C-alpha cells in the first residue's frame, strides 16, 4: 500500500487481516485496530481534552486514534509517573490510561466499525524534554504531523525492506510517536508494541524479525555493539534512525559493518519536528546536515539557527543551537549556545573540549559541565576505553593529570577542567539526552579527581 494520510488511517485501503502491530510475538490486525479505536470513540462522551497515558504502544495507538475519532484533543504526558499525571489531571476532561492511576481503561473492541469517518484536523499536545529548563507543552495539528510523515517517507521510505519497526525510545515523545507509531501506521508497516531498549528484549526481536527498522538514540547505539552480538544476526536492521543528540562519528562508523547504508540521524525538537538529517561516513563532509525539503533555515546575528516550515507554525523559530551555513545549502552545527560558557571572563566551548578529550586514545566518551561554587570551574565526566575502567584511585589521579596535559596543548589554563569524574557511562535519560542537571549531579558529591 502507498502512504495513507493520518486523517484516513482508520478508513483507508488496507486489508482487514494486515498486521498493524506485533505484541508478544503475535500480529494484531488492522480490523482489530479499527474496532478497538471505534470502542474508544464511543467511550468518550462528546469532545474535550483527554490525557493519553499508555505504557503499551498498541494501546497508545488505539487510544490516540479513538480519541481523535471522537473529536477530542489529545495531551500526551512527558512521563507516566503518578505525580505527573495527577498534576495534569485538572487541565483535562478525562484520562485514558493503563497506568496505576484513576482513569478510563481501554474498552473491549466493538463488533463493527461502520461509523468510522476521516479524522478532523485535531490537536495533539507533547511536552519538551525540559533538558534546558521547565518542560513546555507544544501543540501540533494532525495535519502538521502528517506533513512530517510525508517528508520522512519521501526521504527514507526506500530504505525499508519489509520488516517491522522496533523502537528503543518511548512513544510518548514526538520522535518516538512519529517514528514508532504514526509513520508505520500511515505506511502500512507493522510496529513492535513493546520498547526494545533492554538488550535481551532487543536480541529477542532481532531473532524474530527479518530486516527490521530500528528507532533509537545515540546513547544506546553507542553501547549496543558491546551488549548484543550483532555478528550473530544476518542483518541487524534494514535501516536505523537516531535522534536526541548527535551520534559520535566513531559509533556511526562502527555500525556500518552491520548497516552498510549508515545510520540516518535526525536533528530537530518537539517544537520543530525534524529539521535536517545526515548519514555519517568516513567522508568528513557527511557530518553536515541537510534540511528537509519543507524546511527553510536562516541564521541569527549571534549564529543561532532559525527554522521555518508549516510544521513549525506561522512564524520562524529561533533554535538555541549555533550553526553556520555551507555553500551547498547544508549547515554545520556548532553546539548549543548555552554550551559556550564564560570562565574567568574567557569564552570556552564545551563541545570543543569534549571533542579534544575524546581524541585521546584512553577516552571513549567525555562530557564537560560548568561547576558553580565560590568561583566557576569546569568539570569533566569521562568514560574510559575498555580495559581502563578498573583503575585504582591513584591511577585515575595520574590519568587526570595526563588528560590535563593533553588539553593544555590546545586550550588556555582557565579552560582545563578542575574536577574529574571517571564513570562507567554518562547519565543519559530515557530519551538519550544528557541533561545539564544530570551532569551537574556527578560533581555534587566529593569523591573524584580534583585539582586546585
């Protein structure tokens, strides 16, 4: 089948027995999907704003399309913690949930679906990650989400080889919702209902599936080759998508032994949706980003990227990422503007420091944080290369001195981190983001290597 508009997913041309999702290894049919969504629509009395809090992606998709069928607007909470759902409860007319909080549960599927109709251009609300401040509620029209599905299919549809869509990221955020649920539904590709972030669970689904697509994040993709024997699988995946932050070039190159076409990285945000994409290779030019066809980018006076498209809304949106244009229409990302910090009146680029540390053969990953105190200093969180993880405290102290000397070749003394933490892994969250708060917490405790 060709791409079906999201407004016509429940009414479009699709065989009744075609699989929509896979749950516990069993296919769930299009007919069951439609009957289940119709039951949700009948459960809801009139329109209104409903909170949709479903741990299971099948239940989430049924609830989403059932609520939209009823003419409701849908709010998708940033997480399923009871305190979060209770905080949002006063702002909605009802809660549809499978979580341990009061609310409506999914009803039994209807006997028939004769009353289903194309969906109106309803509102779906997501929350930003809150990685640089308080999470914000962002509303999207169904037509805006559909425009994103169309551009994704036009750009990457040829890379799918018929397998199901697996996801290691949660579906309640816009990236997971689009790539794991909405795009597969529109394109007629079955999706796996459970999150496959656990290596054992991912291994199970890779064994079951032939040429699946994988929707993941840089943090997990950097760890997976060490956790799962990918050589055991004839084809790890037909295509892999990554979003939530830049994928390290070293990780992108490692994955090419299983995915010759490379990992498709998506740059964007909750507010903008997908802005641009890239597929890294040994060619340094592939580190640059290509805007999606429906996106126009510009550049503010301070170097901030400016984005305009129908999916963003009527006005251009300033990003807090510094970027520079390239002659061929692509752009080069320089990092977040708030990651250019002042230490003793000197401007220091934290991404440059991190890249310099990761260039050292003993460093696998590095993250730099500003540590506030009587005077502002920098702290370095370092994941060592395999074989160095179990060094003694004295050895780590000497290693810190070595890394300081390494940085001193390129940076002024004020830019050299004064505190060091050697960790097994960086504290990425479930969305694959390394928040300033989580990074700062590593330096809130005394143990570690420090220098005056």
